[in-house]
């Protein structure tokens, strides 16, 4: 049962958006345990959507020239270098580093993850858009219509993940569309199609959640105890993500918020408080005029009585 349109469990976001007879909600499941950091998803996304390049200079933060999601980077592969610790994936066989004796294993590990817009069930960017540029599709995804965007930027601070961004050239906002044009033609998104290890999977969201739970069980049985899902719970702060992840460490390690909450969730309560404050202010103003008037009237009446 939905608490209200801005928060709570929402079983059919497309239906609530007015799409009758919509297909099952679809989304992404990104399994970071099999990501090899090839960036094929980044390249495929840019090629299909004709996105401008981000510059060819490394950021100085690992093998990365984009650093994060943005108006021209709708998929971003993070390279996270960590010291080996006891437990989890670090106990699996690791490549020998330079100068290491054969078979000794390296003292570092790489965590790689392809990040993307989460297509939240309760999407704050959509809630605050004044022009209707952002809309919910029949697939349950959230898309920006660039020809309607007026560049107000309200969606940028509204996103709890910091995904959507404005392009400096014209101020319009852009983000992943989950290849809406391809979905309409019965094709999968370009990033999922290009992924060589099937780290990125696209399909009905319920099926992906079942597949993800089985994968976590498989990794736990193999001794990878740190494996966990992120963004899959329909009752979390954003009503569940349309793009969720299997992580091998805490979300903060991947640059993800540990407990995201849709920023518009408390708007009904805020409007109630604002209404109560406005009524109190109006009452105070009325009293500020009424009390002196009553005093003046009382003084006039008193003088007449003495006469």
C-alpha cells in the first residue's frame, strides 16, 4: 500500500503515472563481482546516445578520465584500489604484483563498478521539475526530454545520488534514459548489450531481484562474505531503485550514499507546517490591528460614560 505519492512502497510507478496496461517494470542489475573495468558500457552509452567526450586526461584518481556521473557521462566505471584484508573477496586468488614471488599474491585488490542513474521509484528530480521535462515511462524508468528542459536546475540538488547534472554550455539537465528509444523497439540498453561479462543485466525488475538474491547466496557460499545488495528493497528511502547493485564492500566505498532518501518525501508534512505557520502569522497580524482598535474603542466609550 502506498503511503503517498512522494514516499512509501509503490508497486506500480508506471500505472500511477497514467500508463494503463504498462508492461512489467524493467531495470538494471549490476553485479560488480564480475565487472572487469573494460568501460565497454561507457563507450556504448556515449556512441548510442551521441554524448560529447569528457576529456582525455586522467583525473589522477585511478584509471579514470570521468570521475563520476554527469550530464555527458551516463555510465561511469569506478576503479577502487584497496589493501587486501582478511575475509571477503580478498581471500580469493589474486594476481601477483611486480616484484612479488610467484604465487605470493598481491597486497592490493581492485573493486570495479559501473554506476548509472538509479531510476528511483520515488524520483525527486521528477517531482520538482516545473516543466514536465522529466517524466515516468511505461517501463517505470525516468527520462529527461531535453527539448522541454528550461535549465532551472531544480532537479540537480533534488537527486539523493547526485546523478543528474546540467551542461555548462546551455544549462539543460541530462542523465541516463535507460535507452528509452531502444526499449520501445524491443531491444536492451546499449550498455547491457555491450557488457562482455554480463555484469550489467537488463530485464523485468522482479526477475532481476530474484537472480541477484541467488548470486549473493552463491558468493557467500564461496566465502565472499562481504557481498551485499544495494538499492533492491522496495521499502527503502526511495521506494527501491530501478537500477540496483551487488557490492563487495560498503556503499560509501563506491561513492554511494548508505541510506538514500527521496528529498521530496516530507513535502506533505512541510506544507502542513507552512500552512500552520501562515495561519499563525495571519492571526498575529489580525491581533496586532485588532487590539489597538479595541483599546481606542474602549477609551472612547469610557469618556462618553464619564460625561
